[in-house]
């Protein structure tokens, strides 16, 4: 594992660029939040076809490289990923990354500047084991952030009923170690006035992470990967997610001059006003909606459809 600085942005390339690029959150739009796996077979088939057609695809996720290796990559390989595919796993919100090829996953890189101190991970694991093991588990696959996830054996309602209580105890741990953090929009600085970490709950987990990570960081890394490979960068992108934080992918691309539309597969949180198009399915959510948009993007790349505004 090696460390790397945050990549700089460049303007869109011209010429023989692919017609489309994809930045995809994993939990919700690709992997079912219930089974925590790719539960709809067409998703893997369509991802494979898009990648094989030269569409650059990045899984821009809070998940670990281990989760992608175990749950996402095998169905893609089974679907027939070829040597032409250009895929990346940008994990832990940009702190960890790897390539994905027809041979599987490549070397894992970790940005050491974006890691949570080990003493925090230790104390959170002790807390989970002692008081919350009936509800959640400590994710040992994470390399940079600290993550705790709902057990699949309990209902989401039961988990969410105690999540805020648990997150408050994480805040106590961070205070005990003299670390500044942000939680629920409120900042608690350290003794020097710094706020270096964030407590970020999702519908099935809580992440303790550096404030330097985010879906915008993941987006910038992917553009840099393409530039480092001297590869043409698409001018048109689609981003896919199920939470407000996922909009940061499209925000970053729009600010850098790319033609982007974002797809929100859980619009019940409310759709913010954006200067770019925001899509959502009228009847389907999570991976069922994700599958519909992937199918349309296949049609767009084949030349059978021009847009996805009517999905």
C-alpha cells in the first residue's frame, strides 16, 4: 500500500473520448441495502457491457476494497469483463483505491493523510462489542475510516432507533482523545481549534472519517486516473447515488466544466436545487431504480437512446 496526495483537476479532454463516464455509489443503487450484494442480475451484466464498450466506470463508495472484492467484482467477472474495461474502486470516500480488470482487483493504495487514529478504532470496537453487538458489527475491512454497520439479522427500524444514541458515544470517544469533529452539522473543535474528523451516519451504518474525504474527492481521483493513463476523458458523465452526500460527485464535475446529470435512487430525502439535471425514478428506489438507469445507459452507448430523462 502506498500513499498519495489529492489529485488536481484538469479540464475535459476532446477528440476520441468515450461518449459517457460513470461514477457510481455502491450501497443502494448497485448493491441491495437489504442483502448487501448485487441482487439484480442485470446490474452486473449491464456494468460489464458498459465497461467493455470503453465507458470508464468508478465505484465511488464509502465501502471498503474488501467489500468490492467480495461482493461487486465477482459478478462483473462472471458477466464477462474484458481487457478493454476501465474500472476503478474508489473506496472509503476517496481515501483508498484500486483498479479493477478482467483479472480481478489490483494493488490497493491508501492515502495515509486521511486515516482515523487507531485508538479511535480500538475504542469504537470495544463499545460495539460491549454494548451494541445485537444491533451492529465493526467493519474490520476498512483501512482509513472507522465503520459500524447494521446486522442483517435485525430490522432497519430497530437499528435506526438506537443509532443516534450510539453516535453520541462515538462523539465522547473523539473528545476523550482530544480530536475535533463534526456531527449533525455541529462542529466540536480540538484544543487548537481544528475539526479534522466527521461522524457520518447512513441508513445502515455510521462512519468516522477524515473531513478530507468525500464523493467529490473520489470524482477528482477518477479524472486524474484517466489523465495519468493518457486516456481520453468523457465530457458527459452520469453520477448515481442514494444520499445527499452523493451529489458531491456531480457538483465537482459540473464545477470543472463537464456535462453531468445525477441520478438519486432515494429521493425521499428531498431533491436539492442544482444547476445540472437531477433524475429519479417515479416508482422504483435503490437497486431497482439503479438497474433501470444502467439499462438505459447501455442503450445510450449502443446508440439506441439519446438520453435518460424519461426513465
